[in-house]
C-alpha cells in the first residue's frame, strides 16, 4: 500500500510519556487539593479542556488559564528530565525521511509542549509541522479534526496517509476517517491489544516490528475479487520438504513467499521467492544472502517479536491477493516443524488464513482445510486410492460427507477435535470429502503416485 504522508501521535507513540501523563493531572490535583479525577476522564481531552474539567466539575478555584500554565510548565520539565523516546523509533523515521515521505505530529498536547518533547529527544527535524487539538477548536481525538488538519498540512491524500497511534480512541477515530492506521502498544502503559488491534491495518508491539517495507507490503482486503492468486508459502521448518517437491509447488504458484529458514529450502530447489520475510535467525548465512539478492521484496523483523515468521509470511500472501483483487488460494510447505505444538499452530494459521482454499503439502502428506464457508469439497483423485485419509473437525458444529472410502459418512456430525474421522482408507478414484457445516482439517497420508497438482480451482463448493 502506498504511503504519501505520515501522521504521528506523540505521547505513548514517539515518546514514552504516558507514565508521566498518568501523574501530571494527579500532581495538579494534589497541588489544588482535588481527588477522584481519573486518567480516562481527561486522556482524550486537550490539556486546556482537562484544566477546565478541574475548574468546572471539581470546583478548583484557580482560573483555568492559571491551571493550564502550571501543568504545562510541569510537563515541559518532565519531557526534558524524565521522559525517553521509544527504542528504535528513529529507524522508521529515518526510512520515511530517506524515502521522501512528509511527516507531521498530531496530538492532544499543546504545540509548545509538543515542540519541547520533540526537541528534547532530537526528533523535531523529522517533522514538517506539529498540530494540536487546540488548533482545531479543542475538539479531541474522539473527532477526526486533528488528523484531517494534519493531512491538509501534509498535502497528502487521506487514503494513502498513515496514522501512527497508541490510544484506542485515536486508532478508532483515524480508521473511521479513512486513514491507514498503525497501532502500537507496549508492555507497561496498560493498553489492551483487543482495544487497539481491531481498528488497525498494522498492529505492533514496538517500533522494532515496523519498517517501510512492511507498510508498503500491506494492502486492505479488496471489496470484490475476480480470479484467484495461487500463493506458495515456504516456511522455516527444520525438517524441510525435498527440493523436488518445493520446485513442483513453486512451478504451479503465481506468487512465492519465503519465511526465514525457508530460504534454505528455496535455494536448494532453485526457487527465487517474490518475498523473503522474517528475522533471519534460522536461515543459513549463505541462504540468507541468496534470498536477499534473489527476492523482489525483503521484509525484515526482529527475532524478539510477538508474531511468528509463518504468520508474517501468510500476511504477505494475503496482501498480494488483495493488491491484485483476487481470492487467495494458499499452499504451505516446509512447515511440519518436527514438534507437535508447531504442527497444531500451523493448522490454526491455515484455518484462520481467510484463503478461499488452504492446504499444506509435504513429502509424506497433504492437509487441506475444508470449510463450509470457502473450499467446501475436496475431490481426492485417482492418486489417493489406497492411501489413508483422516478428517478432524476444527470448528464447532461441523458436519461432513465422506464418499469413496471404506467407511462412508453422510451429513455426519463431528465433535471438535474428535478422532471419529481418523484412519479411513480411500477406495475409489471418485473419493471426496464435503463439509456441510463448520470446518475440518482433512489429511491424505502417504506420498502420491504422481506430482502434486495445484488445488482444483473449478471444485464445487457443495
């Protein structure tokens, strides 16, 4: 997704100052012998309006202007003496500046104090302007005015202007106004992920998880899709698939994403990925250098992060499908992991991938998520005859048909993660599994007698 301008909140986003703010009004209240004021009551307000609350609601006798100047002086001193910039914040600011992306700050904090904060931490030079809610009639961040004014000063289109925010009300307002939003939280401000993530285009636990490449790779889901993108994700399992299988899967794909140690598998198979992503902590130095030189796009992440390399690679596939306006048909390989916890997590990732068809293909098995909401039938084909078939429900209320097998089922209920559907045997070239409700992880075990074909794009969603 393009980025033509960037708007940054300051407190809790650029500088680690929310702890200071949590005590600033407390300091002012204590100074004027007031109790009962909560941070939530004043957080979204401009500083002046917060002082008005103390005067009008809590009966502080000092004039509002006097209260305002007292707390402003206290805040300026704290910005210089106590507050720090967040680690790695300059990394992204440097990238944006080098790419010529104009940046402004938009905050509920007054301009004078904002400039003090930026100058105290040598951040002022990155920003062409500073906008406060006080510049837009005091309307707080529950309203989009400050973001829209910032975009106006940037001269950039709202649709391609990114807002970087930490506050739930900020990300919500910016997203509703049409901006692309990066939501950031840390481990000590008390922000809850569930209050921020739903409104974000990109969610991060810190600046080290962000890069210009990641922002540009992002694309919102298309309103309507036409056609399908066959995407292959080569994961970083320590037990990779054979080079021959990786090469065959790549030949049938439109787009290849390589995750971390998957670089070794791609290099061995002679498959140059479209995207190489991850933290590069498990790829060999030779494969890492090869993938960086071969891939059209490289998206790096820190080794200390909350998301897995696989989850990030699946995001890349989703974004490319959205960019093309196509449905995503996803194949995953080199993801067995050799660990049961990894295998279960891979299944969960595929089930939640949002792909119209999702499968994992390894040398010893193929697994597809067969869902009533998407790819509802898997016709196993002649190469499946004699092989073991298992289906495990991964959604409540699942009901399936199994045809062309030793034990056939018709509209049969399957308990969540039950073993009812384990170890059937395919007996017919016309064998199929159909999911009438819910979703199953369907496993075809044993190596096929012929090269692995891509998913049947003409399969009927029965």
